[in-house]
């Protein structure tokens, strides 16, 4: 009775009351000579200590328990589970793995699904603590999917922690908010405080310092109402971190915390060092940072924070070499972490951990106003996942099965069978697929390209006659770094907010124009609005007094500009334009022409002029001597098959950009949609992919300007160059533009040149953009495919 009563005593009166009850239980056991009751008291003591976050005390208590003193397999299981979790939390993975595997084996023998859940979940926690993040997420989600009735408050916190470590903030926050509602509904103040503290960390990660301060203050109140001053102090540390992130002085934590040996010591030391740096006390900050070497290591966000502080310390001392070393080392660690996951979304999301460092790196470069320094500060962080080799995940059969079911449901919805239940099932399947993909590790850790040097980029630009327009945000303004044969310059353009508002307006107007049509009074009004907005964007982004542009222009956009149809801007309408998420990736691509042995053409449903488009494009490439594989009722299997053999792929299919879940952006094919994520794991991909229908050039861009969407996914999979539309496209216009475009390619013009020439014939081609890098086909000594004679000969053949 006393052992059982300790837990309600903990919730009602706090840890001191629970400890008194357990001490009384042990005295009673000693008097009665009951080793069994004494063992149960230690089990309960360990459980309560770990529940409060005191893992060392919990392990000490559990180590007093001998299995032979227990009476049932359930009690042995509890010891193995809790001791395993304590060991991994205290970074003793070998001991933790031993206990958890013993627990899982016993649970399977006894057919106890609830314990299988706990053991599998805790093994996931172990992999998390040793840094095997995809495996950790896989094990935790496998446990979470088991149909068992268990309390999932802590397991959801653990899954959220693993997702946050790879930067997947939105799904982590959804889990935490779900857990918070449950904790508050059950009046579990300790759980409420812990979840609020986790939410504060997520908010800090995304730059929401005010929200983090509110969550941390609420966590401190919850802990104090529960009677746990130690955890309340931890919450106050998070409040101090949020206050420092907002630039508030006097937000330093209690210096005594830095001298402790618990998990708060390292955070307290970092925050004290940050406060000292804010006050100009360089010597004190250096002493504190030197002391971090003797404290236990933490996760990637803490590692990035330490590099930031050391870079600031070096900058205060005007030690540019030391500051550069910190920036470069931190960026390499971040890319290495991206290479350890195979999910395109997870790779992109990891960049959130480097946001503060990237901002400080840029501010130091802008303080010197040196173009070379600004370029280096931008390029080492921007779209770093694009510098990694193509994704090669370990296969997961469940992904293919879930994708097939999702394809069928989307196909049903397109056929008019839409309903709330169908939409709910689609949403559920997308969530399951996302979790599966986050959990897939690469076949081998990927090693990426180093960021291109300023000198090498200038040489490549000059050699190709190209001007680079590298856009970036700084101090609330949109700026551009221009590098070209006419020189280099850094230019402030406008406020970021004003440009973003214009981009959003253009997107709305283009969509409205597609619905209204051109040959209507409303269409004419919308056309005038589009022209006005484009003119304002042109003046803002490419002002007339910018350094002279060459015929070839490379654009490196910010996240707000990633989906802009750049060729619509009058200043660029006569240029060959390529939009590159990563200049380093662009610089690494060999510029020579490629031999097109096989051209694959695929047509999806409901493309009014699609058959005409495919016939014309096929004629062009047959005249150029290529083997043409044509699928006029293309299925997902057809597309995946030809991607493994073709040098060039042309897909005429309606596209949908899924803004909230970009890797569920899709191409509509005969058997249903093909999703962006299904293209991963290809051993070979075409060098150039043409997507001739609506919207599939659009991206959602996250921290680190990491793009996500169908075109971005193709680039991430190793496709060298993608032509896609950044908005709605009329089918008849697309057919005419594509014929002109492919004629140019087959005649030896590059992709950007061919698109420019097509714009001269068909202004509607301005909605299309070449992404990644330019591309050209080796010209064959046959009939010129641009001529009517060449097309006629190919058709008659």
C-alpha cells in the first residue's frame, strides 16, 4: 500500500512527500524481512526520480533491485525498461541497449503488446541519444503505430525531440500541442511544464523568441505549482535564452547554475557567455566558453550555439581567421548531419539549426562590405542540401504500399468521389508516409560538395558570359550581390516586406487570369494588373542603374522569390535566365553538351492539346537522331521506368504544388498522381526534365533557403536541369511553346537560350523557368530540326 501510495503523493504533495512514503515502506519491509517490498520501493523510487527528470538518482535506485527479489515477469520488465531508459539518457548506450533488448525479448515471450510498445520506443530513444536519427524516428513511430492502449504523453515528447533535432519543427509542434492538451485536460502539471519547455525550444529554433519566453514562463509556473524548484530553474534558463535572443540586457541566468553538474550546466554556461559578450566582457566570456570543454555534449542546436558564441568572441577580438574557422566548421557539421538522412524534407529541415549562425556570418561580412566575404557568408549556408549527392535511401516496402493507396484515393477524389471521409484518409496517409520517409536512413552517409569559392565562381561566370544576381535578406531589407564581367556590387533594393507583398499579388493575379481567360473583359483587367505588378517587381529587383547585365543571367533567389517567374521581368525578358538554389551546385556542373540517345515523352490525362504537343516534340527528336519513347496514356510506372533510361524526359501532365507538404506535390497521370517523394532512390535520372504543365516549378522554401517541391526534388535527386512553370499554363500555349523550345534544344541551343527564343515567339513562355543549371544537347549532323523540312521528314518516317 505504501509503495503504491507514493505516486499519488507525488502528484498531490510533491517529491518530498513521495520520498517520505517510500522511506516508510522500506522501514516496514525491513521489519517484516520482506526483500520483495524493499525491491518494489526502490523500483518506485527510481520511477519517480526519472519522471521528474533526475535520471542519475533513478538509476541509483534501480541498481539496488535484484531480479530474484521480484515475483513476476511484469516487475522484471519494469526494471529493465526504466533502467534502460536511464542508461541511455545518461549516455551509457551499451548498458541501455542491453536492458531494453532484454525487456523487448521478455515482452514478446509474454505477449504483452503494451510492453513491446515501451521497449521499442525506448530503443528508439537510445538511437536518438547516440545520434542515429532516422533509426530513432523509425523505432519510435513503429511503437506509436501499435494498436495498444498506453499513455502516449512521454512518447510524443520523445518523437517531437527527434523531429526537432532534424529540424522538422512543424510536425514536432503538432505532436507537442496534442500532448499539451492531454496534460492540461488531466491536470498533470509536471507533464504540462515539460511539454511547454519543449515548445519553447521549438519556438526558439524558428526565431519566435517572444513565444518561447511566454512558453518558458508558463512552464516555470507549472513546475512551481507542482513543487519542483529544480525544473522551474531549468524553465527560467529557457526564459533567459529567449530574452537574450531578443537582445534584452540583464537576462543572464544565475551564475551558480554554470557550476553544477546536471543537464542545465552547459546551457547556463552558454547563456552566461552570451550575456558577457553582449556587455563587452570578452575575457569573462572566453573563460566561460573554455569551461564548456569539461561538460557533457548536447544536440545539434547547442553545438551551433557554441560555434556562434565562439565566432562572436573571435569577431570582438578582430580575429577574422578564428571567426571564419567557426563558421566553416559549423557549416560542415550541418551538411554532415543533412547527409545522414535520406528524406529530402529532413535534409532541407536540418538547415533551421544554422539560422542564427548564418545571420551572424552575413552581418560580419556586410560590416566589411566586401563582395567576396558576402558571397562566402551566403553560399556556405544557402541550400546546402543541394550540394549533397542524390538521395539513395534504404528501401522501405511500406512506403510503396502507402503511396499506392494514396494514389488510388487521389484518383478517386479527382473522379468526383470527394468526401470528408476521403479527405481525412488522404491526410492520414500523407502523415504516415511523411513519418516513414523521415525514418529512412541513407544507404551510406553522403558527403557533399564544398561551397564554391568566390574566385572559382567569378572565373566560371566570366568564362560563360554570365551575370549572377544573388538576392538575400539583411536587416529587414532585400539586397542583391551582383557578380559579372562588369564588376561586383552589393546593392540594397527595397524592404523585404514590400517585395514579398508584390510577389504574393502576382501569384494571385496569375491564378485569377488563368480562371478568367484572356478574351474577356475581366481577363483584360487582370492583364493590366499583372503588367503593373510585374513592372513594380522589375523596378524593385533589377533597377535600371544596376551594373550592365550580360545575355546570360544566373539568379540565386531568396525564399520569397523562389517561385517568381523571372523571365516575366522586362529587364530579363531578353536574357537567357537560369534560377539556381545553390550557386555551388551550378558551378560544379560541367558546361559541355550532352548526347541525347533517348528522349522520353509522357502525356497525362485532360491535357487538351497534349497529343499534338507530344507528336511535335517526338518529331523534333527523331529528326535529331534520338530514340523516342512515347507514352500517350502515361502511368506512374511508365514515368519511373523511363527515368531510369532516358537522357531527356518531357512530361505533359497537370501538376499540383502542395504548399503545406511540398513532397506531396504531384503530377497527374493515367493511374493517379505521382508524388515528388516517389522519385527518390533512382540509380539513374535524366539529365534534363521538362514539365510542361501548371505550377510544378513552384517551391516552398524553408530556413537556409532550402527549396521543396517537384522541381526542387528532381534537382535533389541528381537531375542536372529542370524546365518547369511557376504558375498556371494554358494547354494550347504550352503545346506551341514546347515545340519551339525542343526545336532549339535539338539544334544545339542551351535550355535557357531555347526558352528565351520561345519567349520571342510566344510571350506566354515567360511563365516557364530553367532551374538548377543550363543544359544543352550535342548537335547531330542531320537535318536541322528547327526547319519545317526536318519535322516533315521525321513525321513521314
